């Protein structure tokens, strides 16, 4: 009773002394209770909960290990479906915390198994089924990230889809679940090339964007993700509408990215590439000029030593070379030559792109010599 009172007092005051003392008292009670005593289950749950709180406060691994040990023993007393499901969930959450702390694959596997057993005990109309579905799907998704197992990916898509069927259109968790299932579908599309997965991914990303508040801090990310999915579909199907929408969304994403946003450079690169693809189809001077502008901005975000700098330099050089051929701009040609030269300085000997880059540089130099021969004066 004293341990329970101290626990209740801690809940109101958050006094660490109360928490430490109640854990000590619960431990003493467990020493006095025989292993078959039915009162032991309640004390096990109480001390496990208190240890988990202290772990969350201090990060003490021994507290988390003891919490998991006691929660495992609680299951020996949980015969009632409701009590067992609750105990299983509590154990799974603790195992997940230890996995996050240590990276233990065994803990993650046991967490998934335990959540799955809890889900079986919670029918479709159970109030806690929603949270169990979410926890299980997230854990399986994390295991897929570690192993790349296709079965895990399919399972988490199935669980996220069921979760969406339960969540109403205005539920606070719907946005996060839409994002999760879209990411998983995109990953499966990358593995299998399934057009259905890509279409579903786009559908869920569109819905997520529709319910996203206009001032949401991650609006640029949501816009970019939908644009990328449409870009993939354009590449797969050749849809002009998808490419146009992709360009519009990338442009809007940049409007929500301040100049020092960490992803502004990559979004600018994607927009420039999409504009280049549309230019190949339409030969629009405006698309080509915009393509060059965004490649130039992307380059401003690639500082010396950035692993993407060579690719960004090459893409800008190629666009400038294209504009030179189109309008005869010698300024573009000079800049193109300078950029190709810098690319070659960055590429190590034996790099697979050195030959093609050297060839393009040689062509640009030859063009300049031809221009000089026809009478153009270079500074």
C-alpha cells in the first residue's frame, strides 16, 4: 500500500525520490510473494511501469532490462484476453525501446511477434486495435528498413491500409498514416515496378497534401514527395499531365523552402531535371532557361567537397551547351567549358563518367575553335 501511495504521489508531484522509493518497495514486495501468488501479477505490472518511467527519465539500461523481465513474467498470469493483450502491448513497447537503444534485432523481432499476438486478441471493433495496428506496422516497417524483406514491406502496407479504413477523414493520425503507407508503396514500386503501387502512392500523397494545413512546416516535403511520384509515373507512362503537375509541385515546394533550407538544393535539381525533360518534348525556350536557372541554384547549394557537386556541375554544363546550340550564346559556351573542366578535376582516374565528360568538353572546345575561325573574338 505504501508503494502504491508513493507511486500515486509521484504521478502528482513527479518527485524522483517518490519514484525511487516506490520501486524499492515494490521489489521488496516481490521477494515476499511466491511465484504462484495471484497478487504477484499486479505488483509485477506496477514495478515494470515505474521502472519504465525511470528509464524514460534517466536512460538507465538496467531499469529497462528489469522492466522487460517483469513484463515477461506478467504474461504467465494473463489468461483473460483483455489483460493479456494489454500485457503484450506493454512488453512490446518496452522491447521496442530497447531495440531503439541497442539496435538488437532480436528485440525488434520479439516486439513484432508480441504486437502481432496482441492484435489477434483485439477484434475489429476493439478500442485499442487502432493503436496496436499502428505500432505493429511501424515496427515491421523498421525491420524492412534493416533487412529489405519484401514480405515485411507487404505486411506493413496491408496494416497501414487497414489502419486508414478505421481512421476517419478528420482523425489526427490520418495524415501520418497516409504518409507512411505512401512511403511503403513507393519502396515496393522501386522493388517491383508495379504501376498499381505507384498509382496508390500518388493517391495517398494527394490526400495527405489536401488535409495538410497550408502553414505546415513540412509542406515543402509533402509537395516534393508527390512531385517525385508523379515524375516516376511520367517516366513510366510518358504522361505529359504528370510531368506538368510534377513541375508545378516542385516549383511550389521551392516557394515554401527558405534560401538556407537543407533540401532546397535537391528540390531545385529535381525541378531542373523535370524542366529539361519537358524541354526535350516541347523545345520551349522558357523551360530551358528555367532549367539552367534551377541547376545554377542547385550548384550554389553544392559546396566544394559535396559528393553531388560533380553531377550538378555536369547537368548545368549540359543545359548551357544545349542553349548555346539553340541560340548561339558564346557566354553559355565559355561557361559550359569551364564547368566541364571542373567536373573532370573532381572525377578520379578510372571514374565511369570521365570518358563521356571529356568527350563533351572536347566537343565544346572544338565548337569554340570553329567560332573563332569564323571571326568571333574571345577575350
